DNA sequence: GCGCTGACTCCCC
DNA sequence: AGGGGAGCCAGCG
């Protein structure tokens, strides 16, 4: 599993792409929805390998605690993008799933 | 093949 | 709420 055309990767990307604007999902939830239960790390890896200018809404994926799992510039970018689409992100970088969680 | 390293998650304390 | 431990698995040296 690693090339751009890998079917597993495609499923992960498609699932992330289906998260509606203003909602967030956890890595584990994305894995589950993509038919890959227990493969949260793979989702995280996949996100980390995205190209700079990707159109994918990677910022709508956070960890199971509702926290932004990135660090540095990408963490700030993620926070910025989430807030820009109306998602409340607290000072610690946490989103409330009860309010903004993706419920497929 | 081996060990380490994560944009992860549970479970237990 | 926060930390340790175990399970997870693909990539890399």
C-alpha cells in the first residue's frame, strides 16, 4: 500500500473527501468508514504524505480526543481552516465531537 | 529479518 | 485530565 493509485489509499482519500464542511472525523472513524477498521495509523500516514497543494480537506481529520494531531505550521493551518468553516477550536486545539462530529 | 518510528486508539490507573 | 502500556502496521535503515 503506498502508491498514489493504491486502492486502499483511494478509499481513505474518498472517505476524507466525504466529510462535510463544518464537520470533523477522527483518524479511526475515517479508517472504519473506509472499511479498514483498526487502521487509524494508516490514515494518519496517508494524511502526512499528501502533496502541498492538495484539494483534499485533510484538516477535517483530528484524533480520537478531538485534538489536532499535527504540530507546527500544519497544526496552525488546520486550526485556521477549521475556524474558517465555522468549526469551534479551543485554545488547546480541540474540537467538540458532540457539536462538530461527522455522523455519517 | 530486526528494530524503531509515527498526523492512532484503547484500556487501566 | 493525563500518563503508561499494548496493539496496530507500513516504511526505512
